[in-house]
């Protein structure tokens, strides 16, 4: 890898060189998704979950303009306490690089960096998607188009339930992004195991995911794959309970004119308040669960 804008940690470089399993991890969840110190603690625990599966974690962020793949614990701490880090997607990733800024990567930007580094598997909490009211606001996350063009497999707990999940699934289908739900028929809804919507596809084993990815390669089909992994039962907040909080948060965000990049962080923060911190615990549990599955998949592919 001879890209001057990218720094890959020695451990990650070594693992890639040896063909071991490597899992990319995003950083917007650290800067814009959770409060301190839960953001740092979760980031550390997610890396541990990847390691327990036998893979090497590679958290990705922009540190002083350098795309950094594989953060040290002190770099994680710095990022977790940087208040003005830029939330970066495809459109503005290069601005953080050209300005030498601090920035965190969304699903879209993490996919770009992972692909540049040669990492094939990426674990996150929930992807961005089509927002409620998008027919008026046109707010559709760039995560969806990135999934259609960049060849990385993303493990999530479904689209965040703050979104319009049926519209998100429609757009993914239009863009040709396969959505594979792990071990159940219903597509999960982030904090809840069930959404009431059938997943387009279902897989029950890691081997089935590997076979699917290999078949896609053989057919020369480009772009990413989305794996939806339901939150563990013991940590879930059932959908009826979540729905009330989500409706209130979405209504308030519209009344207050929150728009653009601020929408997702604002809603997530408000839902943590409205649930008295319960949604944060679920968020932590589901991302660790995704990191474990991603680690197993990365090892099976290596
Ligand atoms: N899921 C979370 N917390 C987050 C995000 C997802 O639990 O902070 C972030 C991801 O980085 C995702 C981004 O890519 O929100 C989507 O933002 P937007 O809707 O502005 O595209
Ligand atoms: Mn948006």
C-alpha cells in the first residue's frame, strides 16, 4: 500500500500480509454516536470482541489529515475526547485530508478506507438509510450508494430504526445491494430483533455467507454486501417500546429544524435521553455482537 494519505498500523499491515482475518471498524459512532466515556469504552470492547473471534481489529479515523487504519488505545482516547471532529462521508473525506483535520468515518467513508487498505469485512452498529419524511427532505444516507459501489461486506444490526426501513430496503434493492439476515426471516431493526418486515435474503451459517460472496465474485458482481445480525435477545428493546421513543424524537427533530449531517447524531442522542440510557446499552451490545460475527467471517475468508 503506497498511498501517502493512509497510515496502516503495523499490526494490521502484518495481518493483511499474512492473509489473516482483519475487521474494519468505523469511528463516527465514537465521535457522534455515543457520549464520553461510553464511546471510548465501547470502542475498546468492540476491538476485544474482534480479537476473541481470532481476527485483528482496524478502527479507522482521520487523525490530523491522515487516514489511519488501526488506532492505538491512546489514539482512540484522543478521538473520543475531540469535540469538533468532522463526521466524514464520501463527499467530504478529502477535505479532512487536505486540511489536516480530525475526522471520524461513517459507514460510507469507512468502506472507502477499508477498500483502499485491502480489508474486506467491516462491522458497525447500524447503517444510515432513508430517513422518515425523505419524500420531503430528500435525506437519504450516502451509506446506501457506497454499499452499491464499494466491495466491502458490512455487518450491522439492520437499518437504524429511526429510519424508514421499508424505503431503505427498496433503495438497497434498486442499487443491487444484497441484504442477508443472519439466522432469522425478519430484518432486524437495530435496538429490536424484529421489524415486522421480511428480509430479502436469509443465511444461517458463516459458510453460507462465504459461499454467497464467492459466487458473487465468480459472477463479477461489484459492490458491497450487507449482513443484518439481530441484537441478542437479552439486550433487545422490543419494537413497540422503541417505536414511541423514536416517534417522539423524530417529531422533535422536525420541529427544531434539525437537518443534514446533524439528524442521525441528534436522534441517537435524544433517544438515549428518552430511554434513560437503555438504548445506549443496547447499542453497545449489538455492536459487540456484530464485531464477533465479523471476526468469524473475516477468519473464514482468510
Ligand atoms: N449507527 C450508530 N451510531 C452512529 C451511526 C450509525 O449506532 O453514529 C453513524 C454511522 O457512521 C452511519 C452514520 O454511517 O451514522 C449515518 O449518518 P447519515 O445518516 O448522516 O448518513
Ligand atoms: Mn443524511
